[in-house]
């Protein structure tokens, strides 16, 4: 296993624990999805893994390295993080936003390699037409893709993404998740992301970790653990889970009680 979370706990205020004794692992070359109701602690967990929050207890290891004990710069060469959004407006060009991903490698000035990586990443994500546009003028979906480009330009081995497709329409969700899965396989990246759409999780993620009230309730291979019973337990919703024309699906059972 490449990412190992051992006994991680966190609380914003001393009285209310948000994450309690979290244990799970994730592998290189795979996507692991974190799912759970709003407020179950998914974003907080990502921030603890990335060192934005300091856990009250527990450890985070990646390829045997203690991530919480690394310097910020060392950690940034291993892990990159895609937030849901950047708070406030960012008055920069798309090129400069993606260049921010190169910060852990830039010593005195931006080098030719850093520029080349930015251009290459923008092209790979089909964003080359936006290179010199102002980031603040982009649509929500375009901004989300630029933040993903910034994280990839960082050349991480562990990529953490907080709802990476929440602002995208269905076509772009499928495109981005297909690309993300492609990077996981070809670059042997370990990817941990949060997601609300269980249909996308079912078809793109390899493993999942289900959180309920800050604790893990289920974890394992998606095809084994994403069941009607698990969804009832975690989301308190009745669903049908099945396969149609080779695609896995989960549909809510909307019962008419009127
Ligand atoms: P999720 O990502 O699953 O929706 P979060 O990790 O955002 O959940 O939130 C988990 C809990 O922590 C919620 O009860 C939320 O209100 C609380 N919380 C999140 N951020 C903060 C914060 N900055 N200060 C205090 N409480 C917070």
C-alpha cells in the first residue's frame, strides 16, 4: 500500500471531534473515492492528509515516508491538492495560476522546464486556448480544470482532489474523470478524491472509503462495497444498484407515499 492513514483524529474545537480514529490505505495507479453525507468530514480529512490541518492524533505515510513530518516544500513535491475553489478572486492569467504548481521546484527564477511543464499540462487538459486569459473571468468549470492543471504541473505522486468535477457538466465530468484515471494508470499516481455522484464513483474509482459522522463505516473495492445496504447505512436512502449495458448504476428508489 502506498498511502497509509493510521488512527487519524481531528477536531476544530476541543469539544466536537470531526474525524475519529481513521484507518485506511490507498494504492498507486488507482483512484480511491471518499464518500459520505455533507458534514461527514471528507474535506477535513483531505486537509489533514495534505498538512493544511494538523491532526490531533494519528499518522499519514506515503511510500513509507511520514508526510506530517516533512517540510512544506518536501511535502509539496509528493502531494498536490485540488481545492473545491480558491477563495476570493485570483487576478492572474491561467498560465500564472498553473505555474504556481511549479513552486516546489523553482529556486531563484522560473526555468525553461517549468514553462514547458505548464504548456504541456494545459495542452493535455485541452486548456491551451485559455493560456493567457484572466483566471477570474473563466466559468466555474474552466476554473476547476485550471486548478487540476495546477496540481498536475506540480508532478505529484499523491494527488488529492476535493470534488474535482462538481462544477462540470456531464460531458466534462466524464472527460476529466477519464483523464484522471488515465494519469493514475500511466503515471502510477495515487489519487484520493471526494465525490458526491455515486454513479461516477462506481464507474471511475477503484476503491472507496465511506465516512459517517467522522468515522469510517465501509472501505474496500467499489464493486464489493457499494451496495444497497451500505448506501442505506451511510446516506439513509433506499437505492437500486445494478448493471445496464455494461455500465454500473445506482438509482434512488423514490417511493410515492402520497
Ligand atoms: P464534508 O467535506 O464531508 O462535507 P467537512 O469536512 O467540510 O465535511 O466538515 C466536517 C465537519 O466539520 C462539519 O460539521 C463542519 O461544520 C465542520 N467544519 C468544517 N470546517 C470547519 C471550520 N473551518 N471550522 C469549524 N468547523 C468546521
